[in-house]
């Protein structure tokens, strides 16, 4: 009988949006995932316990350079910001990119990519997100007492701003807190998050607080609905959604000035995400048509191959 040969796809581990030693969100990446089954991709995410990215050839006729897919331990995700940045960084590092502008096909749509420069660690990567959709949750949709209960905080710790569902690729619930100390001390009731998120149509709770309003720096934490782990160290998609929520609330400028979202400190994985509004189409003067998000990437390890 002919021998069966198992294709083994190398997994490389990068840390994305790191803001210091031990910081950033770890992302296992397979830069040559052609031929991998859904089960094999999900097994990578389960093995490493992180959002994982997989680079595949672009679908015929898509006018894209690659297709990216993303998995967490519990399910596939249509889009993942930090895994996209990490995968492009690895492609550039390995010499596979022929130009500084790319288009990536994802399950949530096409994502533009640009290499904006180079650092000691490698390419500086930014990825596009569409304009955010913002919806304030009414008391009928969401009881503030329920949010207080899930986050384990008092009403005085909520800032006098709306609780909003915000989305560029995936809906996140923005919860404004009074101080960064309140944010850092959160001890959510994780067993209640999934039910709450399902009821309000959200994929995660994203409480935030002002760190430096003048410099447009904000702190945030991400508690996903049902990814298979309780908290994210850095969440690009949530940071882009938050930026449009801040714009709606008049807390940031409608300009290309950088908005900085700091995350991961409570997990001892300090992270920093940079968001800049884009005004490429000019369909509505003064209103961004999307944003660019990026941040530093560093190589962690050749993590191995899936069995």
C-alpha cells in the first residue's frame, strides 16, 4: 500500500502590539496554511490558547493577494486585527512580499494593508478597517444594573457617557469607566459574560477609561463573549471600534492624528494600539471613511507544527 504523508504546517509565534517586555497579544501564525482543514486550524488555536492566523492563497477572481482565516479555541472568527498585523509582518520578514500595499480576503470582507516603514524589529504594518457603526444601548436593551453586576462595579464607577455597541468588523460593547484605576481593578463575573453579550448582540465587553485626553490616549480591557479564554491582551478590532465611539462622543478629533489605545496591563502584558482615521474617499467632508490600525510586532518562537 502507498504510504500516507501528513502535511505539517509550521506555526510561528509572534507578539503583536507589545508596549514593553512581555507585552502584546501572542498570535500563533501559519504563513503557509494551504491544505489545512478547519479541524487542523482550530487545533492550533486550542493548543496555544490564543487567536491564531492562517495564510492561504487568494481565492480565484478575488483580486486579493492572500486569504487570511482566524480561529480561537472555540470557533472561527471572521476577522482578527492583531493576527492580521502579525501575519503580514511575518510574510515581510520571510521575504514573501513583493510590494508595500496588499489586499487581504477575510471572512468579514477585504482588508487593505500597508507597510509604512521599518523598525529594529521589522516592518511597520497598518491594516484598514471601515467606518465604525455606533449604537447607544437604551435602558430597554440593557440594564445598567446588569452591567454593574457582570463587571462587579458600582454605579459611581460608570462615567456619564453612553454604553454603546460599536463595530468596524465585530461588535464590541463600549463601557465608559470613571478612572483607569477602576478599569485596572475589574474582576468580572466571567460566567455571565456570554449570556449578556448574546442578548445585546455583542462579541465582547470593552470597558475603557481616559488616560490622557489631550494626547488622545485611552486605556481599555477586552472580555470576549466565548473565545475560550477570559481576556485579551490587545484587540485591534475593538480598539478601532472604540475610536469611532470616542469620535461619536466628541472625545477625539476628526483628523488623522493618532489615537492610542493601551491594553493588557492588568494581565501583565502591556500593549499599545495606534489608530488613525482615514479620509480617502471624501464622501462626507470632515468625516472619516475608515481607519488604519497598527502597532509593534516582535518574534517569539518557531512554535512547532500541528500534529
